[in-house]
C-alpha cells in the first residue's frame, strides 16, 4: 500500500513513503522527515502553528494534502528559513525582543511574518497585527511578537 | 519487529532526532552511575559539579514556557559564581530530580528557586572551606571568578575541588545557609536572555510533541460523544482499509487505536465506528447559575470573620448594597494539544510528558496500573504553554494504557477537540456580596459568599480520564486548586465575614487554571469595592487607600504607583463629562495582595466602549508590581504580558459552550481567544526590592485584570458588568437595564 512521494523541502529533494496520498504535509514534515519547526495545533487551519512556506507563500501545512504538492514546489520550514549560524532577520528579531514564552506558536508567527515582510517591506504596526490576526498565541506574547516583526522590518 | 516504511525515514532522521535519542542515553547513563539522592534535605539532590567544573542542576520545578529554565540557573550561577552557560538543567524527572511540588502558583522561584539558592550557598561554603585548606589561605581572602577560587596567585577550580564527588551535605530550608549579599549580584536582577529561545525560533527545540523513542507507535483515543456515555459496541471492520493499524483497544469505556504512523492513527480514530449509550448529565447551560446556586453545599468555610457583620448589616440607618457576580467556565486552551509517550518494559513504566507535576503523576499512574510507585518513572519534556492542570497528565495515562496493551512504546497526541472537550475546566464561580454603609459613605460591614466546588481534603489529584473511562483505579477526588484564596479582603472594615460555600459537585471535572480562584474572587471583591466607592461618590483609588492597612506600606505604595503610572484622574466614577458620544472612554483600578501574604499588584485599565454595539476595547493597561527581589526583569515583563493578555482574553471573550451531553466548543471558532488586533498597550512599573525575598511573579498579575476592566467600563458608561465574559450582548443588556 505504501507509495513514494517526492518533495522539495528546505532546498533538498526528499523522497518519503506514505500510505495516503492525501496525508497533510504537516505529518510528512514532522513524522517522515523529523522536522520540529512546523507544529500541530488544531488540524483545522485555525491557529497557524503548522505554518510553512510553499513557493514563498505562508500556508497551513495541517490542511495541505500531499497530493496538492509537486516535487518542484519549494517547501520551506522554520529550519530552512534560517539556522542558528545564519538567522533569518525575523528569527534574529524574535531573539532580540525575547518574543517567546512557550514558543509553540512561534513557528507560525515567524513564518507568517517572514512571508509578510517579503512582500510588504515596511508594514505599519496595524498591518502586522492584521497579518497575524489568524495566528493564535495562548501565552500572551502578542506585544513582543509585534515588536519583533517591526524590528525585523527596520533591520 | 516489522518496521513500517515511514519508520525507516524516521530512523534515517535528522540531527534533531539524534538529540532525542541521545537524551534517552544520557539519562540512562546517569542512572547507571547509581541511585541519585532526591531528598530535599541533600545538596546532592539539587546539584553536581563534574571534574571539568560543569554544573548539573536538578529541579522538580519545570519550565512551562515561563522562563524558569533560565531564571533558576541564573540564581545558582550567581550564588556559585559560575558562568550561566556552564549549568545544565535537568527538570522534572522522578528518577533524578527532587520533588519540589507541582509547578504552579508562581512558586518556582519563591519556593523552588530558594531551595536551589540554599543548596548552592551550602555547596559554595563547603567549596570555599576546602579551597582554603588546599590554598593554605583564609576563607575571607578567597575570590571566586567563573568557578575558580584564588588566593593571591594560587588557584583551584571547583572541578578540582569536588569533581564528580558527592557533597554529602545536609540542607535545612527553614534555616537556609547565608547567601550572597544582593549588593554583590552580577546576574540576579539582570535581564539575562532566555536560554531556550534560539532553539525555539530555529526549529531545533525538542518539545514532548517532537520526542520519539525506538519502536514507537502512534495512538489516538476515541472519546465518547457524551461525558458519561457507556461504550456499547465497536465495529473493527470499519477501519479495515486504514493502513498500518496495529490494534483497537477497548477497556471499559476507554476506546483507542494504535497504528504504525500518526496519520494512520488519526484516520483510524476518525473512521472507527462505535455505538455509545445516550447520556445527559450536564446542566442546561442557560440555567447554569441557578444550578450552581442550588447545588448541595458540602461545607461552609469561613475565610475571614472580623467583628460582627450580621449585627452591623442589621443596624438601623445603615444602607445596604448587594451584588452578585459570576465568572464563566474556562478551558486551558494550550495551542499544542496534550501529548505523551509511554513505554512498558521489564515491569517498568516510563512516561514522557509535559506534566507540571511529574512526581504526582507518577503516583497517579502507579495507582491506575496497580504498580509499586518505584516501577514508574515520569520524565518532563516541555510542551505547549501550560497554565495549570490541563490535559498533559491525561495524555500520559492514555499513552500508558495503550502502550501496555500493545507491548510497545506509544505516543498519544490529543486532537484539538480532545483538548477543548476533555481537559479539566476552571469551574463556574458565583459570588454574592453585601455591604453596609453609613450616612457618610463609610463601609461598616462587608459580607460575601463564594459558590465554588469543594476540594477533597489534601488532594490535588485530578482523576485521570483514561482511568475513569477504563474503570481502573482513578479516585473521585475533586481538586480545583486552592480556590478559596483571596476570598478574604485586604481592606480593614470593622465587620467582615467571607464564606466559601464549598459545593459537593460541579458540572465538569475541575482543575486549576492560571490564578485559580484568586482571579474570580479578586474580580468580585475589586468590582464590589468600586461599587461602594461609587455609592460614596469617592475616587476609587482614594477609597481603597482609606481602608488599606496603614502598616502595609508596600501595598499602599503599589496602589499609588499604579495611579501615578496611569496619570490617574482623581474623581469619582462614572465619568460625568463627554457622555453620550458613540465611543465612551473610562478608566478603572484594581488592587490585590496575592493570597493576602505575598506579591502586590495594582492595575489601571483604560477602555473604549462602543455604545451602539457594546464592544469593549482595552486601549491601555498599566500595572505596578512588587514581588520583592526580581531575578530577571525581562523574564518578569514577559510573564506580565502573558498574564495580562491571557486574562484580557478570558475576561472579554471566553466561555465554555456545552449541551446536555458534552462540551460543544471544540475548536477555536467556537471557543475564540484574543487576537492581535485586540492587543492593548502595556505599561509596567516594576518595583525591585533586592533585599527582600523573591515572591511569585506572573499569575498574581492576572488577578487584577477582570475587575480593572469592569471598573473602567463602569467609569465609561455608568453600567456595572458583573458577568465574565463581558461580551457585547451583555454590555448592551446592561445598558438597557435588562442584565
């Protein structure tokens, strides 16, 4: 029953074995490829914890069936956005603002903000809040997250 | 053993997974070196220094996303004079860490940190004594820099002094060893960056959800459609097309599936056909408060009794004010649903979870499986933010039950609906208040009754869902947390009686959620005192100051500083000017001395209320905060943000929905929480008292949020909100006088 699926994840070709062509991307990234960046939060595209980039766009990997992706589409996760040695400006800003409590939602916050800043270089604070309006944080780190995104925008 | 294709991918793995495996190895190696002391009275229980001078710190208090994995080592690094990055922290492992109690109540620093400080100070005194001998110098002439002791040009390192040997020193936490003079602090009191953040923002951090063990399977639990439904029939053929199903586990009313892959387990749980009995055990949600009021009272607890309030209330000429407040049922709502891994091997159960109380969970699991407690090991791995007893322990029980049934390690990941539907809830709280005032508006008597569930004596065992469903030993304790706290008041009225009517039952399995009881009780008390101030036509800050204990200088200072911070406009509420416009603005104050024994907090909220819709927007929130010695001011600010924002969400938006069968608010659409556009500006005044003991910081700040908002709305529109959450329809009803 197992079938092969080719993906491009963080700049590398990956071949995985799956049982269901419609398995959401999230499980391929976490369970088949062992990545920790994208996180399971709701499975309903309501919270944003699972956000990754597909061809530069922020998408909710928990509701993205593998069957909708080709091997050419570029999937980037938090690990591929930047590394501890080469941080993405948004990651660096989150460290500088200490914009993390538990950090479970932070993957989504960073991936969504990075996608925003890629198309809107100098957003207003209101634009940042609007862009993150469908990303949920339960710890209440919102104020620092906004500051971090604004800092990244001016970096 | 057959390895599924996706398992092979997993084992080929990435660096991050290797971390997971090596973590297991490290712990096992540590254990192999012999039994480690765990008693609270031994230095060796808390810390070890190896030959290279690396310090290992063992703490039963765990980092729930609050930053104590930085703050606790910060305390110890200061005391020992070692760099922070030479301290490795082991948290919440029943085989390795002392039982310092549940991580709750903002006590990690106040209690746990002070035990660590005592251990470090005791260890350091012994190290210096030994160094003095080795260096042939006087103890007072020794200097310590980065774990190296020197006297003139002679030096010896901690590693050379103790290197892997045990300290074998006793501790008495009631009489702690002399610790460093705060004037010499280099680390404590500084905004040291958190150690976990770089890994968390780059996807290198291992949460419990990321943890994997060799041979591990994935489990899911199929929850009953009604809380008390019984399982009648299961049709296993309904999942014959799902690949990789290993087993369907049926144990009483517990139904679960185990599969090779996580997605396989999810699909199997979704597709598995089962029939359940009809069961209506929940109250009519529309009549919740009648139900609470009519609940059987198990006992009345008088939490304060001064003078004779009944006599004062009945006195001729006294005007009596009465009000009833209620506070909705809340869910914890962690962004990552609960998750746990369990393994049964050679009669031993190992459980990895994000439990805030691994030592207690260990006892609960031992009871559930009828095992000696020594054969259970619970290991903490950080999960999604935890604000009290949520579903972590229940997921641990689920995983253990499934692992036992299949004889292999099983990981259980709760779904969003599992978390919203089945985590224990913050119970509904109903509060009646009465006061008598004299002709000048002075308060002569205060009486209150809090309708809150009882607490099984001495128990903080929230029954494990899996044990209850499976009919295994679970106990039927009711453990909502110490929710009587802050029912008594800080104001010195001549006659006061506060009573907790402890109810025999409550609709949902209760537990503690951030600031349990203290939030609800402070909300009612601080709103009602505002009502009294308004009745006396007095300024709400001045009115409070009039009744605070004049000897409680720190409390008075906090309240005055909050007012100064907010540039408080001294006048009675409601506001007389500018009424009638579409957007009304107002400000409200609230004050709390946490549990009447520790952290002082005062808040001022500024709000805008839209008259046509009833929408409340909190625009600014000011907080003055005195927790004594501040360990990490940036960590403190981060926690204050969290407590204020989360409580804003609870106050304005949150309310559990249910029908007669079960919880119906099973996702973020039906149980919404605060979003970015609703974020207020936050302004703090942190009062640092380096020479005082550190008190809890974090959840005390949440206590003042609901009342500050209610009082600000009253100031804006002259209408008192007495029912949390303050939804637009409640505001509209209150404005129309129909609330």
